[in-house]
C-alpha cells in the first residue's frame, strides 16, 4: 500500500520511516514533486492534522496521512500547544523556542507537560484519526544532542531527556510512536477510528 505523508519536516519523516519501514510504501511530498506549503491555522492539534491531510488529499486524490504535534505545558495553560513550532516566532527556531519556554517557566513549581500527536489518515475519502500522548516534565536546562524540537528539555520518568535517547529508544516511548502504532494496527486489522 502506498501512502503519501503530508509533511515537509524531514525529522518527522525519519521517525515515521523508522516505524513504518518494510510495512508500507511511504512517499514524502518531495518524492511526489509536491512543493506547496500545507496550511495549519486551526486552533487545535486535531484540527491542524486534519487540515493538512485534507488539503493534500483534495489536491492529489491519493491515500495520505499527516500529523500535528504540540507540547502542552500545564503551568502555561497548555502553551505552546498548536504554536509549538513557532512559539518564539515564525522562523521556527528550536533553540529560540526552548529558550522562551524555559524563561516562561522560570520560578514555576509545576513543570509537568505532555507531547500530543494526532495523525489523520484519509483512505478512499474516509477520515480516521489516531492520538499518541507522552507525559513528562520540562527540565531546567537543555540536555542531549539527539532528536529535534523540544526534545532536549523534555524529561522522562527515568530522568533522561528525549534528546538523550537513540532513535530506536525514542520510537518505543514517544507520542509519535504511540500514534503510529495505532495507525499500523488500524491498517492491519481494519479497526474503526472514523471521524464523522
């Protein structure tokens, strides 16, 4: 089965290919010659995921999937949420985003947070969504050189940040990995996660 992945983010492509390798023929936007920017201006992670995927499907009329991921921090009322990638501005600078997050959490006792991924799959005009959540806390400084985005400040139960894990370790625990496994289970078993 061929699926087109509605993202231009090569880091996300790498993680998805890690999970889907050998199971499905996943094509990136670059591989199909699609260079347009997909919109993501909804106010929820679910909405952004659906918008990107639906836009691509309407343009290419092929089975595809997309996702949106956000970091939700309790003490900041769920921020940065849908603005995670551009928290510190439209330049989408991960270092600036982490610096602003650490600054905004300065002096706050509650540093609990969660990553939330929502994958939207469109098969033959039918829409399905899959959610993955990873709970943790925000550290006081950046640690680790792996991963991307907020990984160096997102601390797991074992005290390591996501940036200190190998790609294989990260895929077993991550929000994105959890959502992808639900997607795979659906494709293999035809479970229904229909969005009306």
